[in-house]
C-alpha cells in the first residue's frame, strides 16, 4: 500500500509565549532576549500608558513627537516579538533544502551564543531608547532641590544628582543621545572610509599613494588628542553642538575602514566580473558603487559593529573632559562628568552610567565577534 507523508507534530501551545518556546528547545540566549523585550514592553505599558494623553498632547505647547514615536515603536516591537516567537515554533526546513544567503548567515550567526546574547543586549538598549518617553518616570531636566543626593531607593531607582534630577530618567534619555552618536558617527565614518578605500584600491597609482599617505598621517596621531584639538578649536569659536560632535567623531574614524576596503578592492578588481564590466564600457563609478563595494561590505559591517562601542566610549571621554555634548543635554558621559566631584559622597551618580557604558561596549564587541565568525568562512567552524 502507498504510504502517505506524516504531518509534522503539533507545536506546544506554551511555545507561543515569548521566550518560553525557545527555552523549551534549549535556546537560552534567544529565550532571555525575547523575555527581556517582553518585560520592557510591559514596563512601558504600565508606566507610560496611564499618562499617554498628557504625553501625546502636552498642554504647555511642548513637542509631542517623541511620545508618538515611542507609541509606534511599542507596537512595532510587540509585532516583532510576536513574529519571532511564531517563527521559532515552525518546523525546521529539510536538511537538503537550499538556503538563501541571508538564511545561511542567520544560521551561522545563531551558532555563536555570545554574539546572539550581545545582539539581544544591544536590542534591549535600542528599544529602551525608543520607549524612553513611556518608561522614564520624570523629566530628565526637572530640578528638585529638596531631593538632592538621594541614594537609590523606591521612586528614585538610580538616585538623584546634585540638582535633584532623577538619574534613571537622565540615563534613559542619555542612552538615546549616546547610541545615536555611536550609530550616526560610525555610519558616517564607514561610508567615507569605504568610498576612499574603494577609489584608492580601484585606481591605484598616485591616487592610492596619496590616500594611504593621508591615512598613515592621521593614524600616526592619537585619536583622542586629535579630537581634543578639533573640538577645542570649534568650542573657542562658539560652535559646540551635538551635530558637531557627531561630525567630528565620524571624520576622525574612517581610516581603518578605508584600509580594509582597499585591501578587498585590490583583490576584487582582478576578478572576471569586474573585467567584464570594464570590457562592456561601464563607467568606473558604477563599477565601484554597483559591483565592487557590495562584495566588499562584509568586513565593513563587522568593523562598524565593533566601532560603535568604541565611539560611545570616545564620546563619553570627551564629555568627561567637558568637551562633549553641551548641557543640559544628558549623555552617559556628561552624567559621569557631573558626578565626578561627588565620587566620595554620592558615588551612584557615576556608577550607573559607567556600568551602562561598559555594558554597551561589551555588547557591541560580542555582536561584532559573532558577525565576524558568521561572515568569514574561515572562522565558521570555530564558533
């Protein structure tokens, strides 16, 4: 008698609870990550939804844009958590099934549990930054003279500073600025470095020599010293802003990317598909942007993920030295700078933001290591 294919076993209903399904399969990094996202969503709903009307429609003419972004982000993250939980309950594809490059990359990345854990911590920070108007209990700049130097306690979970400002609220709003600086500055430096490296490697000759001479010159200068000189110069001219800090960090961090891309282009430009493009008369700019750079982006992505943590740390160093984002804007570095005079009497002012910086840098490094192992075929077997 002909046999009929057996249907896949029914999914466990408990597996559709975010985090629990992955935990039942022994996938604890994703279980912890999804559970953390669910707890953040619950926190935002409990803390922010009762005052949602006042946030979305402020009476004193304040901007309600950020609360609207937070509300849309809440539903977006909820949908993403639900989809991830549902996808985790689906039967795996056959072993002989052909996977797309993206699916293969995800599979290789999932093997590195430290990288997955780093990704989830980064995602927690990003979600908290997006939902800050909902989860922050106070205005970050609200001064309460009667609550100065309050240690961590119910109501002030991270304590207060010398102005009575809530440090939890300032740290949450500071995460938005610090993470934004990291992502935008690294995006700028990666774009600039990729273009310069691609042009230098593709054309060679005096273009390559001049570009690499500039790279060697800038790399010979300590970056922090260079940053202090540039920021101090603009500050003396009265031009100090968040935009300026982002641009300066981006324009002083592209050299490593340019070297990486140049090395890739020197190999890629000799490949048959590039020679065919040249024979067809395709312009050099189109060859570089449309054919060479897409094939050289893997190491750039890894480098960028590793550089974000370093950029956040560099911004914190500038803020600690009083040359970062101007007050009263809160960043992790500026909060540490505000509390450095009170290390003995109120150490909690600096400890909380300092731990957040350490956590962010470590998480981005773990994420970068995981991406490197997934994108480099030589390292896939070691994860």
